[in-house]
C-alpha cells in the first residue's frame, strides 16, 4: 500500500514539473519574427514595424508602384542597401541587437520608416 502512495506522489511531482517546463517554454521569446512592408504612392505601409531585440527578423519589402523613389531599401544601422524590383518581394534578414528605433529609407532618403526594437 505504501508503494502505491509513493508511486502516486512521484507521478504528481513529475506532472507538476512537466507543466512548469511547458509553461516556461511557452513564455520564452520566439525563435523568429517577420513583417511585410509595402511601398505605395503614399510611402511605406506600415511606416513602423515593432521587433524584439535579439530575435532574428525577416522583413519582406514589396514595391507596388513605379511613381516613387522607393526603388531600394536602406537600413543604415545594419549596412543594408537592397534594390526593390517592381512587384517582387525582397526579404531582408537582420537581428536587432539593441532596443530603440532604427530607421529605414529609400535610396534618396525621402521616404522614411522605422523599426521599433523592444
């Protein structure tokens, strides 16, 4: 009889430990993040994107108009300068290392957007 109580106590302890581990994993930071930014006649949509510090990000830029100077994407803090062909998605990968605001612009620095890193 004593063995049964011991086995039940062990099983309850194991279940509690497993639940705590599962909860801790669900609250951990994500492995990646992504966002899509369209370049329209009005500018970037959305004009700001929220990112988490230390989490690899894939930003997809797609230029939908030929009537702006948004033919390339420049993210100076990460040394990124990429052409944006019309109607073709361009994926930019980066991992924000610090919190704050990072700017992104067109090649002429006329269209501006921001990455808000938390």
